[in-house]
């Protein structure tokens, strides 16, 4: 503390005098975690330090107070016509550290005020839940909080396997220390959005709570791809199956099935299995299987001999039309 009780708030937070609002907030959060009484029980020195950094943040996070502080130094309170900040905290009224930070940042009006979630918005959640929660207090939160027009909605991203999206699943989330069971319906698609009413950010002191929006992301599958309501996959066929056709066993999301491949099945055409695709309202989309030539990694001597005979007996040049069309 300086002369006449003057504190260098920039020094208290360990930031340069030209530090912007984000830098001030980051410094405060770091020090708040270090000196919070819950982390340092029965440590009066840590509690005093915590109050000091909180007082510094209250001044430097308020543009008007900061302007007076930078302009008038130790006389900034008199210049503003008010008394000292007089920061005092009753820690017993908070259930946990994040509750305190939500209240503190909300009262001080920093942009993106909230707790210590993975993303701005102050939304704590349990391990095993990837991503962060988005919306919190936007810029101008202090003024919005006074008027009651606070956006308390939050967002999170959930990654689903292809099977979970196809069949539907349940997820248990920890939201603000509350366990929330979420039912994800069958047939959701990449980018789908679910709304959980009254499960968003909590406004300290009022009990108001926003909604939680879950953005769904589908992991890629090694075989299946989603095309609208249709499910697509490549169907590996041997040279004789492509040429001669016949019954072949194929995979579907419901298990193995047998389909009839017509003779002369050329790559690019597709076999359509109706009602075997992606779940849609009132039923299922179609499954499209596109044949691709699958040559053996290794051929036996007899297979090679038969292919040599086929080459010798071939009656048409497969590139004749192509060569004619290519002439300029």
C-alpha cells in the first residue's frame, strides 16, 4: 500500500498500465484462484490479499473509475465525488468459488462476465464433456444487468458417434453442479440443436436462469456417410461380380442383407435399398450402395491365368468410344 492508503491497482494485479480489459480480467482470475479463502482456509493474509485484488479489479474493470484513477492517481476518489471502494465480501453466502466469481464479475460489469468455464459464459461442467459453453454476459453486461435484460442462455457442443446419432442415446451432464439427463432422439444430424429449458446460466441474486442449447456434432464413420435423409456407402465388388452380377451379401445399419447385383454393373451406378437408410420422421430414408472394383491384394496362379485368357478373348476395346470422343 502506498502513501495515504493509496494502492497501485495495476501493480496489485501485476499488469501494465496500458493493459486492456481482457488482460485485467485474466490477471484477476489467476490471482483470485491463488488467494481465494477456500484455497487458503484460515489464512488471514491470503484473505486480505484476495480483498485487495478484488478491489483493484472493481476499479480497473469500470471504465469511468479507471479513467479517474489514471487521471488523478491517489486523489481519484475525491475527483469522482465518492468515497473509497470499501470492498467487503461475505464468503458464507456463496455455495462455491464459481458462484462468487459469477456474482463478482456480474457486479463489476466486465465483458463476458461469468465464471471459469472452458469458454466465456461462466458455465461449469463435468469432465468427459468436451467443448465449452458459449453465451454469457455480453459486452455492456453491467448496464444490461441493471435493466434486467441479461442473456443467460448458454451453449455447449456434444460429439456423438454415428451409432449414437442413428439409434439415439442418453447423456448425463453436470450443469452448475446439477446432474441433467438429456435424451438425444434417433436420427439427429450434424449441426442439430437441442434446447434444454431453464438449464442455462444462473443470474446471482435473482434466481433467473436461461436455457441451454446443445449443438450436436457427428463423428465420421469409416463406411457410412449421411447425404440428406439418405445413407451412402461404397460396395466393394470383384471383377466377376461387376461383369456377371449375382447375389451378394452386403452390410446395412440393421445387419447383413442379400441383394441382387445386375450384370454389367458399372461403377457410378448405385443400388437403392428403400427404407434402410437414416431415421426420419415416420420412417427411414434409403440406403444407396455404390459399387467399386475391389481387386485382390494377391492373386493365385490360376486366377492370373484365367485373367490372361480373358484378355486374350476380349472382343471389345473398352477405350474405343473414349478415344473417339477425345479427338479435337
